[in-house]
């Protein structure tokens, strides 16, 4: 199964099946350009790729992002052979920490992880038995997650011969959802609204939903933003990051409309990235002060820029309501990450 490079899928892919030592099954990419992207909506319950009891599989050249887990490989029986994972870029995977919140589909999940090999549902092995032999995870790239790139939850069964080599941490040092809670400024991130004269931190925090709220129905949570309604205060909302040091930073992310909310939207939202109040995304030739997202745009746009910053500089990820200033259905997923590269 080959996916087109440059395309984005916003549904999880659940696969099973067995190849042979002479004819492996490949999940990968074709064509030219960027890796195909499989993206969730930024929720802990989102999945990207789930493989069940695979034998002799290559998984390669994919980008997995904005979900609670990256690649999930689930074994429920013994005696499997062959799993090769390479060329995968796993990033912006968050939401599960210390098995909280408990996942209804896979309650054994403990942390958000780039690649999870799980044999906890397999029978207990006897001497000489294994769940799977010949697992090679190599030459992948990943942003830091609480558990790193690879985690194995093996319980009593033995997962034999897992080898890892050449995997690169891209080290997204400031990932918006990870430090998100009721403390403004934590991890360098603040949640803000524009009060018609200046940007101000939101002051109302709802602990049960882990959400900062403002006027006109506006809110910012760990993965989503919604602007306020009307041409009034809080019609613009933002995630705001303050640089702790001078250097070069790479901003990475993807913005798209949230599928649970877009049926009510008739005209979309506008978005931009500001550096000290000056728009830096979208960039030429598309620069028109903001990027317009259509009401049902679940693929969205990559929001990747490289900037020179000085300690104290502010990078703001702004979402505003459509030209009619209605925020019906305007919930938007955007959970950027920022890394110093020099």
C-alpha cells in the first residue's frame, strides 16, 4: 500500500496481514515531494497507523502527527516474524501521560510515543517461544515525546531482537500542548486574546476541560483555538511563545479545521504567525496578511518557518474569525512546536 507524497490523510489507518520472507508487505510512499502525512486532530484519542499481528512488513517514508500515538504495532498471538520501520517522521504526538487519560481502545497505553510495539494482549510465552522476531527500527526522525521514539509494552510475552539504529531526535524543545495547564507562561507559552488595543493573557481557566476561555465564546486548549464572535474583544485569539534566548528557531506545525465542529461553519477562519507583531507566515508569494481556511479544510497547511530571535521576542500563532465575524464552527486545531537550531 503506497500513499502519494505531498498528500495528507486525516483518518487513522488500521491494517493487518502477513507477508512472507520472500514477499514483504510495504506501507510507504510513491511519487516525489514530501512524505505523505497521516494526521489526527490533536486529541489523545486520535490514532495514525495501527498494525495488528503483522508478519514481514515494511513501514516507511511516512509522516505521523497530531495524535495521541504514532505507529501502533499490536501483537495478540505468538510466533510472528519481521517488522522493518524506517524513514518515518513522528512529531507532535501528545496527550497521554502515565496512562492518563485512559484510552478506551487501548487502555494499556501509558505515554504518547512515536512508535509503540505492544504484546500485552498476547499469550504468556513458554520457554523458547517469542511474540515476534526480527524487529528493526532505523533511520527515523522524531520530535521528543514523553517516552521518546520507541516504547514496547510487552508484559509477560517476550519481544525478541528489537534493534534500533540511526534514529534522529529533532528535539522540538517547546511543544505547545505538552506544558499546557492553568499556569500562563509555563514552558514559554501563554494563551492570549486581542482586546482591540493590545494582546492580553486570558484570565479565565476551566480546570475540568483544561481550557482558557475569553469573551464571545473564545477559547484556547492544548490542541485547539476558537476566536470570539463579533468585531469585539477576543475576536482574535493566539498561542504565544516568548523566546528565552537569542538564536535561530524552527517553527513546525499544521493548522486545520476541527472535524467535530466544522458543520456549523459557513465561511472559515483566518490565521497567521507574527514575530514581534509582524506577520511572518504565510510567506510570499502567498502572503496576504493571513491564511484563509475553508470551513471543511481538514488537511490545512503546514506552518513551518525559520526565524532569528532575541531573548524576549514574541512569536504569536493567531486565529481570527471569518470576515463576517461569526465564530460558529470555528474551532481550529493548531499545536505548534519550536526548536532552537543554533
